[in-house]
């Protein structure tokens, strides 16, 4: 079945580590001038498959089957020739652009070393010229400034363009992009995806795109391979797979993608919900300034909000917009300036030490990474009960009852109290974090990107759990996210933040349905949509 | 520039504290330097006179003040017709050597410098090489050998290693002189020959720290994203090793500076074993004869060198890692232009 345009052909690729099969029988074809997406959730074996084809599998991994690049077998190739393949025929882009280059070297030094190997290019003037050419080709407006920068001086989007430029050196046939936009803001992601598409069209390279995001697949992929637990569940063109998925798992993945249309539907239904009860939070003119070397940085600048019991207020913005700072300000974790700051009708700043602590104790918090926010050596029961223990007024039996109740709120069986965090999945851990935040029956829950580290199918479930808990216990919630669709599917009110200022604020229906600000519109347009290219224009 | 000034000011503060502590300790100790000068028989009047002559009759903080003043303007001991002058920078006057401490230290300093610099060069070179090789062959024979040797050397006492070296290499095999010092001015050959054993002893004792630091940090660095990116770009492993080592420059510089500072202050045991007339030997002799000015002077110079080494390492940090630099460029906050591209 191999045709002339077939660039990379994986045939029954097996990868095992320490006797445990990670990938079992992966078949996949990347064609010239085409993008093949390898899709799966975390742990599905998608990254290790790609790394194994170019000899970068972890030490001790056993690779079997076949991976042919332009007819040449790569599996079993000696390290030396494999390095030559990587140097001259393959370019690679990874997830974290900020960590893709050595932090103590200028970008130009990375190009010097890479060009020496990949293009056999030496001599300062020629290297500088070629660096400039490559950096300009990935849409960096000032290549000389970029080349003279250290990695920490560049933004995530700029760094990812630098890494792509490095990958394009030596004019490779194959580009492997492993979650190239996952760590980036949506508006930046859009630019990178467009760049990848342009590279494919102009250079006729083949791209193996690894992603968990069906939206990204829908935006740029041509062929799709869906991987689950190391096995292929579906293969086909993007039109077939996204438009008419045959495998149940693919359909599950697709329905789990948060969609703006659904979010809007929910928002319209939620709109008009009675504004009852006294506001749990009332903030006006809230500013937060961080002092750092070389001057102060205003992370939040004169923002305000009002949330009533049972309401969810979504804070949306890209990295650095001040959304997390806002959450911390509500929990009393950063020094604030505000003309009004009331929690349950009282300004905590006017209270004495003990009373202030008690006031802020009504605020529960859930953070992004469930793996690092639970003590790995303590049982779930201990972690959930910790806030009560700190309070010190609850009896042991009472605490056990409340732990069970809190776990019940997040739909976890009471038997989980004796488990350790590593025995739970990511989604379960995050539900434990939510249970811990709820155990003191807070009047306000601040959830800071609670689902961003989770796979889409799990994200959908955690959001459902959170929504039910709010409906049941009627507490107010601040839901912080970079993802407009997620916020829209949950929140009653939305604030769009940018560089510390609220550019738009209103009910979810207003903000998402008829955005007034240009930035909100740009954000909305940047959300990757699996169906965008499927529907006729 | 302000943080640099702050660091300098902090270093001066540390020096003052060390000096004050030294004075306080010896003021509390039951020794009276004047007793030796007074001779036998010593009447209470003579003792008082000796104390006054040496400047030991005043409270310790007043003596500390004179010591500091003497650093700048010099000092004259005694009264009337018996006068001893000590020119600035005066670190005190030893009435046992009948010499000012500055000269005493100045005479011995070249010995200590020779020992310290050679030892630091040798121990960092050996330690870094051993650590890097062990990291590369993690779990292999070489790694195990390096780990085993570093455990032994880190736990071995200096006098055992030094004596063993003297007995085996110098006395039994007769390969090298067993001790003593030759001036560098008299030719580098004899100078180096006499220093090989002290250098090797110190390098063996201190090199383990380098090997362990480099081994564990290298393993960590080689697992980072940038190493994977470099590998995926087809760079040879040796180049990636260099990237990793370059990222270790910061902790290694701190370590080298600390070691250099400590060794320049004098190595008491090593100098004694190899019969080297350095600062350490001077301090040891002064302690046994209760020569207070020499003790204070050597301690002061030793702490000065450690503080200076620390200061140099501190000031070098932003040069080695630009992320620590003040006022460095930061990513531009997103602009409309970027979002619409």
C-alpha cells in the first residue's frame, strides 16, 4: 500500500518498558505535505510512539515492529545513524517552549550549534545570516533581537517559533510536533497552528502532530489516528473521524470537547436566574501590585465583582492577565488595595487578626495541579479533614462524618478515605481537592484552573461534579480559566481580563453571545473548533 | 549597581562580627599574653606595665577599636623611650616574634596561596570530570567506583590521608619529598615537587563534594526538556554534556569560591603534616604560645578572604545566569499586533 508520497510509515509498532506494553501495534502513515494527527489522552502512548521512531525512547524501552522513513527502517538502527537521521531528516518541536532551550544560552548560540550539525554551516557571518533567515521564516518580526535574547526574555509564543525555526533547519522531510501549542494561550496557539499549516504547504514536509485536543485536530490535521491505552481505536481522514466517528471512544472524546455553542445554550438557559440573597462577595476598585526587582508590577488594576449564593463568576484571560491574582486577593493571600472589599457583608481588612483569619476561612480554594496540591504521603481522608484539624473544634467522629459527606459531594465513595493520592487518577485527585475545599462549608469557592491539567473526558466530569455541588450547597464560586468554552458552560457571569484590567464584564450570555470588546471577540475566534473546517463555508 | 553595593556592605558587616567575636573569645579565655612578655620573676607592677605597653589593659571593645583604626593609620605601641611602630595596614604586633603581624602574614601568604590555588584547580578538575563521567554511565562500574571513592574521601580525616601519603609516597617509595617548601622564585621545579603531595591530599579530600554535586546535577540536567530538544535536533551527546555543565557553572562557581576562600585562610592540618610554613602553621603556633595579636590577625585575614570569595561569587551570579540579572528584559506583554497575527 506504500505510495511515493508516503514519508513515515509505522507498521505494528510495539513499545514496552520493563515488560509492560505501552504501545501495541501502532499503524500510521505520514505523507508529504500532509499533517497526520496522533490523538489520545495522557498515558495513551502517543508521545512515546513518536520518540521511539527517532530513537529517543527512554532507556530500557524495547521497541519492535517497523518505522520506515522514506523506505529506510529506523527500528533497530544503531545510535550513530539514528542521530544522523534526526540531524538531517527530522525536525522536532515539543510542548514546553520555555524549557526547550538551555536557559543560560542565547538563542543565537543554540542556532550556532544546531546549524553546525544540521547544515554543516560554520563561520559567524554565515551562521548569523542563516539564523536571521530561519527566524524570519517563522514570522518573528525582529530576528536579530530574538537571536540576541535569552530564552527567559521571550514570550511563550516567540519561543515556540524559535523552536520551530530550529526544527526547520537542515530542511527536514518530517516534522514531529508533540503538543506544540498545549502550553500556549489560545490567541498564540492560533498563530502557531497557522504557521504549521503554512510550513506544510510551502515546504511539502510531512507532519506528525501529537495532541490531546480535538479542536487542534479539527483546525489543521489531514489524517487522524486515535490512540487509547497504546492501541489504535480509529484511523481515517479528518472529515471521516470528526464528522462520522465509528469508535465509541472517539465519539466520547469529541463530545467531551467544550464547545462554545453548547456553552451559549447553557448560558441562555441560566440567564434570568433569580438574583437572590445578599452578595457573598462585593469588590470594587480592586488593585494588586507586586514589587519585584526593577520596580512594581500592577497585576490587577481597579476591577470589581459581586457574587450571590449559588452563582458562578467566570474569570477568563490569558497568562499574565491577573486572573489568579484576583482569586488570591479574595482568599486574602496577597496584599490588596480596594475601595470596597466585603466577604459576607464584612470588610476583612477592618477586622482584628483572629477575626480576619476566620473571615478568609470562608473561602475555599482549588488549584490547577491535583498532583502537587495533595500531600503524597497522607491519605485522602487526612487531606480532606486537614482544614477541620487546623480549626481544631471538630471531634474525631464528627470530622469523619464530614469527610464522608464532602467526598459524597464530589461523588467519591467514602471508602476512598484510606487511599493515598498516587492510587487515584488525575480526575479523582482533583475531586479530592474540591472536597477538601468544601469541607468547611465555605461561602465562596475559588477554583483556579481546576480542570486545565486534566484530559477532556475527565474535565467534563469534574465540571459536572462541581456544578452539582454548587446547586446543592448554594455557595458562590469564582471559576478561573483560560478556556472561554469551559467558563461559558459553567458560569452565570463572566469577566474577561487582560493585563490586569477587566475589558468586558456581564452575564455569560452577553459576554459570549454578543461580545462588545475586540479582545473578547479575538479570544472567541481563537478557540479551536473540531467542526470549523467540516461545515461548508 | 545598588544590589552590588548592598552586598559589599553586608560583607563588611560579616567581617566586623567575626572580628568582634574573635576578640570576645580571647578576652574570655584564661590566657594573659602579657605574662610571657613580663618574664620571670614578674611583679604585679611589671605585669601591669607590660599590659599597658601591649595595649591589653583596656576593655576588649576598645582594643577592637584600636585594631580597626590601626588598619588605616597604623599604630604605635609603648610609651616614653620604648616605642614600637606598626605601619598601616597594621594587623597588630607580635611581641613574641618581635614583628608586626602584617609582615608575618605577608611572609607566609605565598605558601598558602600556592597550596590553595593548586589544590582548588586539581580538586575541581578531578571532581567535575569524575562526576560527569559517572553521570553519563549511571549505574555502571565507573559510576560505582566514583561513588565509593567519594564516600571514602569525604569521610576520611585529613591527618590520616596526609600521613598515609607521606609514609607511602615519600618515605617508602621515595618518589616525592616528604615535606617543606621551596620558593617559586627559586625555580618552579622544586616548588611544584614539594607541593604535589599537599595538593593531591586536599584534592582527594575536597574533590568528592564536586563529584557528587556534578553527578546528581548532570543526571537532572540531562533529563530536562532542553537536553531532549538538543538530542532530537541531532546534536552529539558531547555537546549536550557541555550544555549541562554550562548550566552547572553557577553552583560550581559558588563551591570553588568557598573552597578557595577557605584554603587561602590556611589549612592547619595539611600544613602541619607537610611542614609548610603557611598561614595555618602560623595560626597553630600562635595558639600554642598564646600570641593573641597573631591569632586575631590571621583569623581576620582568613575571614576576609572567605568573605571576599563569597562576594566575588555573588557578584558573578548574574553574569553566569542572566535570569538573575537586575533589569533584564522580560517578555513583552501581549499586544494587539501579536494577538491578531
